[in-house]
C-alpha cells in the first residue's frame, strides 16, 4: 500500500454519534493519509442524521448505514449500500464491511469446531431491538418458525431469555441457526446481520438484499429469496435442522467464494476511492448546490413543495369542476 502521508487532510464528522477516532473510515484513511480531525475541515463526512453539513462549503462526503439514496445535488461524494454508477462520485460499501471483528470471525466460521460441537446446540436464536421500522416480514417469520421450535430471543424485542444479552455473537453461538432479517427488502441493503450470523458460527436465515449472493457465498446460508413463501422457508429450515449432513454442508462452506474477501471491499480498493477525492483541493466541489444556505432544495423543502403543488392542483381542479370551467 503506497503511503501518501505528506499532505495534511483536515476532516470533520457530522451526525455519527460516536467517537470520530473509532469510525471505520477514519482508521482506514490513517493507514495511507495524514488525517487530522478539525473544526475547519477541507472535507466533511455527514450522515442522514446530520443537519449542519450545509454550513460547510468544503467538499462534502455523504455516508449512510441506512437504506437511503444519496442526494448528489448537495453532496460531492457518497458512500452507501446502493448499486450506483456515477462517475467517480460513489462508493458502494455495505454496512457489514465496517464490522471488522465480525468479518475476521466470520472468515473462520465453524472451521475449528468439530461436527459434534456444531450439531450439539439448541435450535435458533435472534437478537432484535427494532420492531417498528420494518416491513413486518421478520415478525411474521418469527411467529411461523416458532410453531416448530422455540426461537431464543436475546434482544429487547420478544425477549424470552431473561433480558437483553450483553454480547450478540457469544449468545448466538449456542444455537444452530440465527435469524438475519433486514428491516426491509431492498437491493444492495445488506447490514451487519448476516455477517454476525456467520461470526456466531451458525447458519444465518437471511432476508433482505435480493443481490446478496453477489457478495456472499450462497451455499453458506439459507436465503429467503430462494423460496416462494415464508412457510416454505420455514419447512426448509426444519429439514436442515433434522438432517445433520445437510446442516454440516452449509456450515462448512466459506462465507465468500474461495474464502476471500471480494477484491472490491479490500482496504486497497476502498482507499482508491479517496485517492481521487484527496488529489484535488478542498474547493473541488462537484455538487450542484454548494452555497449556503440551500434550504430551498433540501429533502424537507422538496417534500413541502410537492405537497403544496398537489394541493394547488386539487383546488384548481375543484374550482374548474364547480364552475364548469374549461
């Protein structure tokens, strides 16, 4: 990896809710660049939870771990789940890639466990806290599969193990399967749930990203997308549970093809995205709107504008109808 630490690069993080020193991309960038956290930044990293980025006229880099589409009118570059191709302005980096400890553990999934250790475990576990902002499929499947055997729920949602567990992976290791359902079904939207199932040395039962097998080995987990209904999915999980050879065939598969992290997610590949950004100056903005303020074109303003236009159209249509105007 070529070292480019001669140039000082001042950055600021907005809306991350954590110690900036611990952010994945700060640690990664420091392996190659001279990164300085600053109140007068050349580059601002911001999230959907931030409302201050419009105050900065420097280069803006949008990052999201949520299922949100970047607005390139107000950011110069973006890092998201989306399968987007927009010149050099977008990097696809799913949230699971940021979970380095889970990735390390997932790569050795079950390989140092004996068959007896893998098979001599309870049925299935989940650790879920968010039950509101979902499409409902997770709760539906939980109820369906629970008719076969009890699912140990270690999160705040439907907890049945005496309270929330302190460590997700340690808890899930006691079970053969884990529920790894995303909040919603959406292309590219793969969070940490699947990877943490692997890191727990289990077979994840996955629902969410229809393109997940472009990243992960399809033989290493049970994918809801392969079944016509959640009932069919439940029946197959039961079949795997009762067939030791079939269970072991899943658990012995590496999580990635050839048991290697895909090239596009290696540190070198991720850093190439920033090579392009940092080779310029802090005034090399690519967004359409860069002056402050730009409140008239942000998400809320656009929504308000659309509502006003819709109401205006309805009122005009009603008046024309009442007075029989052409």
